[in-house]
C-alpha cells in the first residue's frame, strides 16, 4: 500500500474545506420535509396495538395487521388488541404498540407485562 504523504497533496481537512466551498449545499428549507412520511402512524416493531388507557388489563385479540394491510379493517375498543407487525399502519383506536417480548399470552388474548404508554413504539 502506498503512502498518501506525497508532495503537493492537501491534508484532509483542507481538501474537505475546498470541496465544501466549491459545491454549494442545499438550504435548510430544502432539506426539511413539509409533511410526515409515511403520512400514517406505523408500528416500530412486532407486537400488539392497543389502548394505553386500558392499563395492564387483559386484551382479547381481534386480528392481525401486516405491513401494507388496510388498518381500517380493525377498530380497537376497550379491552382489545390487534397483533401488529413492524411497518404496519396503526388501527383506529390504538395509541401504542406493546412489543411481543413485553406481553404474555393468556387464554383468548394477552396481557401487557407493564402498563403501556401512549405513543410507545
């Protein structure tokens, strides 16, 4: 491997400074999105979408949502949950996702191990 300490080469900081001066970057306004993308709330991980207001009580599972599924197929009500996969749109009525590692399976449903927080995951 040859050395980069050749005569006439700029040091790295100087080279970067010259490049930055020669190539104008976009303004901050050009980098900022004018809307959320995607325009939906989506699950950040596999788990169960539910209402945080129901606390640590058991939930009956009313279905499953995969990424790309139409979330309007479900309306999460009190005591209900929808199994949800990473990237799936949140169903109406749900305000959090409890990761699969943070609930336990019970007969006909699931129970969060800890009280879920609105907006989580």
